[in-house]
C-alpha cells in the first residue's frame, strides 16, 4: 500500500481495474477476457519470485 501512496495512486484504482479486466470484460469480449486472465494468472504465479529477486538485489547492494 505504501508504494501506491508514494506514487499518488489510490489502491482502489488497481482493484477496480482488476475487476474490469476479470468480470466486466468477460461480458463485453469473452475471448479477450480469457487472454487477459492468462496474463494475470501468470503474473500472480510469478510475482513472489520477482519479489524475492528484488529483496536479494537490495541486500546485495547494501552489504556487498
């Protein structure tokens, strides 16, 4: 949440965007909604890896 406030973006904006992509788009364009869901699912499954890599880099630069 801290990063959203620092950048002047409300966290609710991201929640609403996700809602638009996952639920509302399904009614408008089901094919595009399925493609978007694949991208979101891939991101969700990989984000812990990116977070770990970022933490590793942070500590390498602080102590190395």
